[in-house]
């Protein structure tokens, strides 16, 4: 094992137990020094089919919980599921004949189910967001309603919300929406952030330029790969080795405080998890 002697958390990684490598990818992460994972469910149509009801959402969530439990067995630390509804589902549903309001209702049902998994124990957080591509105004409005529903659920069950959104830096309005729904802005995590995102907590994609910006900002941040576990797209986004490699690079650059911020302090602040205790105790 390539020991780093610090907790190393990938905040957003997908494992596909149906079509992908699954735990084999986790073993690569561990071999490079990785210790903790947040495992996001892939879109329902990648695992089962485009979900239109609670039971289909539940089927995809169960697959993700199972592969996360398998990952947990091989990690020196812990793995937790983060479950939710990919914002692109609205486009699939509209293409299939749903009105945007009907698609919104389907997606909010999926989020209701995801919140049950948080309330009942296996999941740590929920995922929502809005399309990262151009859509009609009514689809955009419906997507924002879905996201605000996720914030309300996070406030209700007491969990963070990870967001998949368009690119950019200023998401203060979104953070304010979360606060309006009763969810503190430090419980909102912007997945696939650059190093300069404002408003939510940033989950920075683990490339060097964005990490430099995140370190220099002094803000709380997390690190992620957005590994998609798709054998047909092996080079898409970043591989499971990347976060441990970037942690090693940050340490070599003298950024010990930033590494602690990203892998100990911010996970505790956002998710209430102790990456040091779970690493040393193997709990």
C-alpha cells in the first residue's frame, strides 16, 4: 500500500455494480493511499432504467448501497452512500412526453425516497441540482423547484445536499435558497467545483490548477474525481487514483494545512464524519 499517513477522502465518486469495475476501482484508490469515499449513485438509466416511480429509484439506490458496503470492506477508513436524482432525468422524461411539472413531481418523489435512506441510516447525504446544459425556461424553473425540494428534505432529515449544476463561480443565490428552506449553506456542496466557487462548500475537481485556487482561497473545500466507472469511457473525468496522487502533491508543495482542511476539517463540518477516528479505529 502507498501510505500517506493522513485521511484521504474522495468526496464524489461513482461505482457501477452492473456495468463497471465496482470494488476493483476502490482497490486502486486504496493502493495509492486513499482511505474514505462518498459513493454517488449513477443515473437511474445507467443502472436500471429512467426512473418514473419510487420503486425504480429504490432499486438503483439499493444497488449503490450494496456496492458501497463492499467498498467499505476494502477501505482502511469508511465509505458512505450519497443518493439522489440526476438533474438530467428531467430532460429524459420531457423527451418521453412528460410535462416539466410532471417530471418535477417524479424527481421530487425520487428525492423523497433518497431522504428515507438518510433517515433510516445507510446514506450520508442526498444529491440534486439542475441541468448543466441549456434547457427551456419551464424546464429550468422545474429543475430549480426540484433542487429547492432537496434543500427542504435536507433540512428535514438533517443532512447535506450535493449539487450537480452548470459551471461557474457565483452560486450565492443557490446557497440563499437553501437557507430559505432551512438548510445552512455549509450543508450545500457544489460538486465539480473549480477552486473559486462562492456560496456553497466547494468540492473541487482534483486537477492542480483548481486545487491551487482552492488552497489560496483559504475557504473550506473538499476534493473529488467524479470517477464514473464506465468501461466504455475509461478516460472520462478522473480516475480513482487521482485524489491520493493530488494529496501527495499538495503535501510535497507544503500545503499540510490545506490537506487537513479538505480531508478532516471540512468533512467534519459538512457531514459530521470523523475521518481520523474512522481511519484509526476501522469503525
